[in-house]
C-alpha cells in the first residue's frame, strides 16, 4: 500500500506528493469524497483504489498546527 498527500488542486487535478518527494496528478473525479489539501490518501497496490487515511491525516494536521504555533506563537 502506497500513501500520498494532496498538495494542491490545479484545474481537474489533485497534485499529490509521495514519500520520495515526487509530484503527480490524480483526476479529482477519482478522489474519495471529502478529500482536500493536506489529506493523506492510501493507494491499494492491487486494485489502485484510493481511500482517505483519516488517522494519518489527523496526525499530520496536528503536527503542522503545533509547528506553526511554535514558529509564530499563539
């Protein structure tokens, strides 16, 4: 199973980044409902299906919020 994060949206593409820092596009019509910037997606190797990794998405969002708080205060 591979995981990627949605970096941004450009037109009909979700620009995703893998663990090696490579970027590629996935058609927004292929995304699971509720996917947005910062969402972590799991890609099933056998079937190629996409699903949201809720646990990892939440963990990374909390980590990023803490980093922002540390840098900018608050």
